[in-house]
C-alpha cells in the first residue's frame, strides 16, 4: 500500500514538473538582463522588459488592444447567433417526429464545420471571399472571420445543455399562460446562462489565440497579438516576449482564483440559506 502511494505521488510530481517547468522558466527569463536576441545566459535581474512591454513602437500594447477588440466583438456576435441557433434547433427537436425536419442533422453538421476544417484552409477561403467582394483587410475582416469559427463553440455548448433539460419545464410554462417570448426570457435563458458564459470564455480564448486565420485576413493597421509575437520571434526570442507571457499567465491565474473565490462565496451563501430553512 505504501509502495503504491509512493509511486502515485512520484507520478503526480513528474506530471506537475512537465506541466509547470516551462511556465517557471518563462517567468524566470522575463527578468533576465541579457539584451541578446536569444538570451539563454542569465546575466542579472531586471524589470526593464515589463516597463517597455506596452510602450513605444516595439511594445505590444496596440496589438493586445486590437486582439481584445476583435475577441470582444466576435464573441458578442457569436453569443447572440449561437445561442439563438441552439435554442431554435432544440425547440424543433422537441416537436413530434412527424413535424421534425430531416435537415436538422445536416444543419448541425454545417454549423460545426468551421471547427472541423483545418485552419489554413479556412484562412485561405476567407481571404479569397473578402478579396472577391472587395472588402479591405482590417479589423472588420478579422471580426467576421473570428465570428465564423467562434459560433460553433457557443452553439454546441448551449445545445448540449438544452438537450439534457426536461421538455416538461417549457410545456408547464406555456400551460400556465406564458408567451414564447416570456418562456425564452424567464425560463430558457436563465437555465442556459452557465453554458453561454462557458462557451463565451472558450470562444474568446480561441479568438485571442488564433494566428493562422488572422494571418490571412489582417491589415497593416490591424495587427493582432499572435501575429505581432510571431513577427518578433522570427529573429530570436526577446525577454520582452517572456514578460508578455508572464503577464498573461498571471492574468489567467488571477481569473481562475477569482472564479474559485466567487464559487466558494456562493456555495457558503447557499449553505447558510439551507441551514436557515432547516
């Protein structure tokens, strides 16, 4: 038993080492005073790279702001289209078999295609379409392209939650006199809110991380953060890149910690309410 426990602890330690050693290395080298293009040798401690991160033409502030804007608008549009599409298709699936459209499976497959097609093919297709209609490459083309591959994440997440719900909930609301609009706003939307939020975060993360599709549709004044980083590392990895990665890792960890804290507060509040009712 003790041997089994020791092996389990050793295995978990190795897994954590493989997962977090690169992160620790990136953070450590973000304080490296080496100014070379490939600063492998650690020459001292400095915070210069953090101070210069968002300043001047060599900074990443403009690219980060562009990525944030594109991710915000593409996620917002995707939430509206994906949520309404999932609700509409699920409501159709609740109808009797005789009234259900045979094209439902085909429509679901078509919606999922943007995340099934290789990104390089999708990026070339977007470039050809935008060039063919005469749409100048820039922020608008980025938003349109990102919206296309973000919609499936919202659609599939919301649809999977709706598919597991009891149809009697909606039937009961209609039997009590609720209009379809009232059912949507008071019953459906509160129930699928967690799926919408999780799908929106996933879509935003995919938008912020995308490089291949963005590379085909960006313009001179709409350089996103992944494109800026790629252009910078082609001639070497600057400690400024490590500083940028460290900031993003810190933001991710803070977001996770805040989420866990809010969940703990909500759980404690629910326990107190249950104790009072008892």
